[in-house]
C-alpha cells in the first residue's frame, strides 16, 4: 500500500483563523436579505419616531452677571468697578434654584400657553411646575468672562421665550436681595452700638470730672503719662475689636437662623470648632505672630492727640515687621479656609442659595475667632504695661485710667459713625447684579431644535447598515453547517486540495437508476461535474494510486452517490473499476444500483473463503468493466474484517486485476472501521454535503485522519444547490453553470434534465436529509421490511463471533478440526501467498460466466434511492 507524506500534517499545526475582506463581502452577499431587512426596520423606526415626536423650540437670553458684594469697606466699593473678571460659579448656580424658578413661574400667565395636544399649562395635573420647568433649562457660561446664557427648550415657542426672560429678571432680583441683605445686617448692628457707646462715654467723662474734683493731683510724671498712653492705645484698639467680635457673633446667629428657616440643619458651631485640635493649632500660630508684631508696634509709638503711631524702627526692624505682616495674613487666610471647609462639609451642592448663606456664616465665625485672638494679644500687652504702671502712685493711676476711658469711648464713637456712613454708602450703591444683553425672542416655528431630522435619518441609515452587518456576522457564526468552499479550505488547510463541487441532483423516480446521473444523461452539466471530480482524483500526483476510499463526516451526506457516479464515469472511460461496499452496518451500493441483496460478498470471502468470482457482480449490464463487491452477510464486529490479514491479501490480489478500486467507507462518527480502511488504501476522499455537514464534524474527522497519518487525496463539495440563473446559491459561493455541454454524440432521445436548484430550496433539501436520517436510524434500531435492510435480521448464522475473530472457530459453527480458520493467526503465511498467480482474463471470464453476476434483476418492490426523498 502506497504512503503519502505530502498530505501528512502535524496535529499541532494551527488552523487558519480570522476572516478576509473577500469573505466578509461574501457573507454580506449571501445574507443580503437579513442586512436589508434590518436596515429597513431601523430606518422605518426612525421615520415613526420623527412622525410621533413633538417638535421642541429653543429660546436663549444672554446676561452679564456681577459677583455679589458683601464687603462694607469704601476701598472695596471703589475697587469693585475696576476689577477684572471674577469667578461667578456660585451666582450661576442660583439660576436653577427653586426660589428663582418658582418666582419666574409666578410672573407668567399659564392660561395663554398650551401644548401640542391642546392642554393648557395652567392645568393643575399636567401643567407646568418646578420639576418640569427645571428640565427645560440649560445654563452655559462663556469661558473667562461673566457672560451667562440661559436656554429654555419647550414645545411652545412663546412659552420658551417668555420663561427665559422671566428667569433673567427674577435672577436679577434674587442677586440684589442677597447683596442688600448682607449690608443691611451690618448697618443695623452699627446703629445699635452708637447709643451704647455714647452712654459709656458720658459715664466715663462724669467719673473723670468727679475724680478731679475730689483729689488734689495737679500733674502726672512723664513716665506715668507714657505708660497710660500705651495702655490707652491698646484699650482703644481693643474696643473696636470687641465690637467687631460682637458683630461677628450677631451675623453668625442671623445666618444660622436663616439657614435653619430654609431647612438646613447640622451646622458646625463656634464651640465645636474651638475644641478642635486644628483650630487650637492654627490660632496659637496666629497669636504668636500677632504678639511679636504688637510688641514691635508698641515700641515705635509716640504720644499724639489722636493716638496715631509713628514708626521709628530701623530698616532691619522694618524688614521683620514686613515679614510678620505677611505671616499674619497667611495664617489668617489659612484659618479662614479651614473654617469654611468645616462649615461646608455635608452642605455644599444642596442649593446655590444655601451655599451662599453657608459661606457667609463661615466668614462670620472666622471673624469671631480672629477678633478673639486680637483681643487676647492686646489684653496681654495691656497687662504688661498695667503691671509696670502699678508701681506708680494709686491716685495717679486712677486718674490715668479715667482719662483713658474717656479717650477710648470718644475714639470709638468717632469710628462707629465713620463705619455707619460707610455702610450706608455701600448699601445705597447696591443695584442690579444682572445686565440683560440679548433678551430671548421667539424661535422660527419652521425650524425646531428637536428632533433634528437630517441627523436622525443619517444615524438611522448608518445604524441600520451596521446592525445589518452585525446580524449577518452573527447568523454566520451561529450557522455551524458548511455553506461554501472557503469554509472547507479553512478547516482542511492548504495542503489538501478541493477536488471539485457537485450539484444537488433532482431525483427522477421514472429512471431505472434515479441518482446515477452519469448513466442517465452522460452529457449533462451534472455528469460533467462528476467526471471532473473523477479526473482530479486519479490524475496529477495521484496518478500512481489505485485504491481509493470515499467517506464523510456523518450519515446521509451523499458519499454513496459520489462513489457510484465517479466509478461509473471512470468505467465509461474504459478503466476496470471495482466498487467495494465497505459500509457493513448500513450497506447502500446494491440499493443504489437497484439490485437485490446478495447472499455472499466481502464478509463471506474474508470469513468463509468464498471465491471472489462468486461474490463480485456486474451492476450495469452494458458496462462490463464496472464491478461491485457487496458486503454479503453482516458481521458482528465490522472492524475485524478490515483489520484482518485476509483483507490485506484480498486487496493486493484485486490491485493487480482492476485499474481502480473505490471503497464506500462508513462515516467515522458512527463506524470506527473507517480508520482501518483508510490505513489500507492509497488515498482517501472526504465528501462534504453543503448545508448539512457541520464544521465541528469535519474538523473532528480531519483530526482523526491526521492522527493516524491517512493519505488524504482531497475533498468533494457535494449537494450544492444551483439557482435559476445557473449560479450556485444557498450553499455558499456562486459558481457559473452556463458552460454546461449542450451537444450530444448522436440523438439519445432523452430530454436534458435540469439541476435540483430550479425547483428545490434549501429548506426542502434539509427536510429530505432529515427524512433519510430517520429511516437509517430506524433500520439500525429495529430493522425494516425494506428488502435492502431485511438481510440484517433474516439471515441466520451470518455473524462473525468473537471466537472466530480470535481464530478458535469458523462462522458456520465448525470446530478447529474442520480446517484452517478464515481469520488470520500469527502462523498464517504472508498474505501474497494466499492467492495463486493472478490471471486477469480468467478472473473476469469467471465473473462473466456467472449468470447471476451480470445485470442482476431488481427486487419486485423497487428500492428507493438515498437521494430520492
């Protein structure tokens, strides 16, 4: 038996993966209906959406927003108009606050607005409210500017414009009220402190006058005057700080109450902040810097009527003073940031109005802590000078203290009146913080902003095409059957050729041999396809091969039809052909040629030594060089027949008689003897049925064949359906069939038959396959009355026992004394010695002389062809 190293391939060789552009276009063409259907559905949904969607109109108002001013100083007021762009994130958030939206809605007359269904916006159930209005608002800012654009989108273009303008107006009032509220609180506090200070000043003056009247002190020493002046300076500074501290306490209480009324609870208190370790650390650091700065300040003081200071510090001391000033400012800012962070924890983002009040509350708390530090520092310095002054006479000290009180209250009264006028001026300067640049106008009713028809249609076209392609790829992945030759090549690899494709035949029940197309119409297109496959199988690098086997991955894939037509076509060319029905479980070649079941065959020759001349028959009476070796009696263990040395010697004997031997092998999925047959042939051909053979089954078959290094000749793509246009469709790649021969060598008197594709669809093709498969399974399990399968259960003593396979007894029940057994044992001589010298003419003459071998008549009940149903 010849070996073929060209077809051997390692099991570890990776299979080709991926998909090419050509294959992708092929998938698109084959499943174009699915792609087109998906495309039409998506585009239709887009049209339905555009038809039922209510158009939306957009109106926009452009405003200039100034930050809220809460400072009470004249300097900040004067500098406010000259400053550049300021961050207005907090102010912008107030646009969509509930208070602003509700106020804007309250200014509109909802009775004049209706929706697309004619329902008034004033309807209490379906009308406009805060939640619906907020969804229609979008706010955007121009980068690095204070310009804000408020956009309102609604199905009623009049409402969109009116609501946008109302929002801008209400927003201006909201910001103005916030700014005025802060200035009013400061003014009210200062006004309440002026009468108190005046009363304290009168009391101090009365005490000083009374002291002078009751004492004899005329003048004070210079040192006493200097000490008193310094103490008075610190006391004078301490009093405004005390008022500032009380102002901070008042403001904090006021903001806390407003937040509580607004529903915000859980604010961090002054007491809790004072106990915090970080607060203690930051205040201690600030107090250190302020204490040193105050000491430098007290050294450079000189007595002036107004209590002003004149610096006499050296340049080195002045540098230190500048350093201390910078450190104090940095520490103060760091502490204010820390307090703001603690206060805003858990409150930020609730509402812009609440955020603004919370920040003002944090500022008041920070001011209170800082003023506490200043008071402590001043009290410390005052204590230092008071201790020194305590050494002076008691009367002198009393006089100085009384004078100090009078000066302090006088200076404080003057400062309070200055602050009052300053706050009044700032409060009066508070005007609108919002300037409307471009008011909102009604949109063009013919140009709604939503839906964008062109965009939606363009997206639907792209989406429909993309989904269609994905659907086609998904269906291709879900379809496990083999539909075209590219899938076959991807599985078998580049080293195994595709011998050709064969069309799905239309079965004509009136023909004597329904599926034998090369006999019924030898010049038809279908017959030429079989002849082409036969030529590719025996020519080229396969020229020296004589024994072939044709198999498939599973049952019902047309291998018997391929065997019969290829064998008949080669016999018509003049070659001596022997067909061996190697499917001992479900033989089909006799049924294919419409013959009665033969009582003797391959099994009888191997087991009982029946002469081959009595087993071989001639299926076609007018094709004398085509012979058939049927299986004969069914064996118990079919693999034992092909694994025996008798089978090897028989094949060597027949090799010298016939030009070509073709074995109809069973599918590996149901019969393990395929591997035994494949190891004893020159080449194996695999039949693949379009639309039926699965990729997994073919891969398993190829892996098993490569494992045992079976010489694979090629693959035949069988059962391809042709379309009316003469192209192969349904099964995959489109092949042109227009070149089929239309001439005859003489008048045959037969009408040319057409391929099955004219009247056959893929659905009927698979339906026929399923019916064939059920019939085969029924025959395997229960037997059948069909004469083709009757021999499986009606022939007694036809099975090879296990003992016979081991050489202990013959099939007919005789013991060892009846002669040598038909199953070879180790003592059997070489297989070539079993037969005498081959006499081809005598062998063929014996077959021709057997009247039962030539043109055997069909059974009374004509059996059906496997391709018929």
